[in-house]
C-alpha cells in the first residue's frame, strides 16, 4: 500500500511517497518530479547505504532514461562539513555537472543534509531528490528543505532552504537499521506527538513492541502521520519565521549536547530525547504545564529508552558547557534564546523570557538524572 503526503509550497510543492519497495519506483518518481529534460543524476551516498541500495536505485533511474554518477561520503555527523561539501563540489565540477542535471541523496540525515546543501549552492542551485534510509531522516530531515553543514561551534549553522523535488521513503530500508538508529528516529516521532498530536504520542506509547518488530502497518502509520505534521507546519511557515519553530522542541538542548560531545557520542535523535526531557522540566518550573503531564512526557521518552536500549549517558558533562553551546544556537535573536516548551501533550509554545537560573537548574537536573 502506497501513502502519499503532499507538501504544499506553490511552485516548490512536492510529494512524499511512502511504500514497501518504493526504491524500485525511484526512476519513475524522479522522472515525474524533474521532467523530461533532466539527463544526468549524481547520487550522493555513503559506502554502507550504497552497498545495500545503490544498485536498486541506479537500475531504476537508468530504466527511466537517466545517466547516473555516484559520489560517496563518510558516515557520521563529523562528515557533515564544509570540507565534505568541497569534495562533492569538486566531483560535480570534474564531471561537468550542469544546472539542468540533478542530485539524489541516498542515505540518512547526514547524507540528506549534505547533499541538499551541495544542491542548494552548486551553480546557485540544482534540483534534488531525497531518498532517506533511516527512520529519523524519513520523518524529519528529508522533508522541509532545510540543508546545512555543521561548524565546530554549533550544529547546522551554515546552510540554506532548498526544497527537494520529491521524497521517496521505502519501509524496507528499516530492516537494515541498527536498533540504535531505529530508537533515534522514534524520539523524533514522539516529538511530533508532543508538539501537535496527542493521539500519535499515545499510539507510539502503546505500540513500542510493534515498532521494534517493524510491523509494516504500525510503521506506515507513524511515518505517514509524522510526515503529515511536518508538511502542515512547513506549508504554513517554510522559512521558520513563526510556526515552524515548534519543530525544534527538544533541539535547543539536544544540539548543545551534540556540540559539546563533538558529534561523536550521541545520535541526533538521542540528543533530542534528552532535550525533550529538559524542556518539559523547564515548562513545569515556569508553570505552563502541570507537573504530572511533564512527567508523562519524560516517562514516554524513558519508555523508548527501555525498549530500544538507553542512549549514552551524559552525566559527565558540565552544565556550563551545555549552556554556553546553547548561546550559539542559530535561533538566538537579539541575544534571546527561544525555547519550545510544552503546555500539554499535543501543544507547545515559544518562550524567550525564561530566567537563566531556571534553565541552568533544569540542565543540571538532566545531567544528574538516570535515564
């Protein structure tokens, strides 16, 4: 069964295709999205993902009349850098890549963000298609047009908004994911429930066993609903001037945790899980959510950890370092850091008036807590 989610952005609109075996439809979907004139496709991937799915994608693209080139990058957040982008630009230049050609991002969030950034900047912008192969990328980073590379002082500080022409999600790619990658994606899925849809949060809590066994009906529902929520938000606020900021729930502290550990210790979703717990505590401290409901959010985060294996511990980190990293967050405006805080499960608000002492106290409590 194929699900389609439409991202409505006028001339930049596109569809997200969700199905088992969708990789075999890559050529047809890409041709329909790009039109008849596009001839060459540069596939940007990493060796592991390309080893699993490269032949299937290349075969499908060639069957639809494309000539394919392949450029492989390393794995992990440290790879998402200007240096890696420079190598990709050099590959395109050496192969005489033209503005009418296109890029396909085949991989997880790092590949998608890097390939999207390269597409946004090469020749002032070429078309690209996202083929996310991790759960986190499928429900989050592949949708919405945010592209970026990291800097030593902060995550995603160098980037551009550049929408893909299509997103292809194949549920079968989840079968090759390590359990830790699956759990990282589920923290982001829970985020969508907390910010916009209590029914999704409840569904996740009651179906963790089915998620772990990759039940296709369960996973289709979670991925589709997550993509629907993100599509709704992005369609209303493409460039994060208002509503789209709610998608950063858990990310302010999460990005800081990634930065202070040099992007080596935590998966992005794991960092967001910690960030959601901290944001819920802050919300309870400032009195905008009942403590029992904040506790329920934290309980749901912890339940994911118990089911899939707790994320690496962070108790050795310094609160001062995390708070300093938060000051470099790209959302800082006029010296104020907006925080996305829950008022109930299913609704959040943006607050930039939380006292620094409350934030410090919540971060210290997070570091002292047991997952």
